[in-house]
C-alpha cells in the first residue's frame, strides 16, 4: 500500500495575519486574519480576480469607482475584477478571517494613490 504524503500548509507570515494555502503561477489562496480595525490599503491587480470568502466575523470589501461597500458574513462571497481599485478590512468587533482566492493570471499588488 502506497502512503500519501501531504506537505504541511505554509506557516503564518511574520505579521501573523496571513497564511498562504496554495500558490501556483496562475492561482493563489491566502487566509487573512484581521484584528478589529485592521484593513488593507487601496490597491488593484492587473490580471487577477479576487474572490473573498468570509470564514469568521465580518469583512468589508470596498470599491472605489463606482464607490461601493459590501459586508460579508461567514459563508458569503464576493468578487472584484482585475483593475478595480479596492480594499478589505475587518467589519466586526472581534477577530475576522477570510480566504482570498486569486486567479487566473499573474499576481501583483499595485497600491492606489
């Protein structure tokens, strides 16, 4: 009988807020853990679509043009297309967690001004 070997998931980042689950040239899945008040900066991606999947707490996803703010609860999702300026943040009073699925295409993070 052949044993299946599984590599452990990547360890949490030094900041303790992210953990890469999967990363290939065309797909990236990252778990984010946000404390109350935490948010990412405004940014966009050249090629990839972001799919947000809320695991715990509440996640806000804001788009800049047109201005729109979504509130995700556990089990809810939303997508942000390439080139759309956006940011995400904790919208709950406690810890919030979400999976960010990014693809298909080359990953980049371009800060918006």
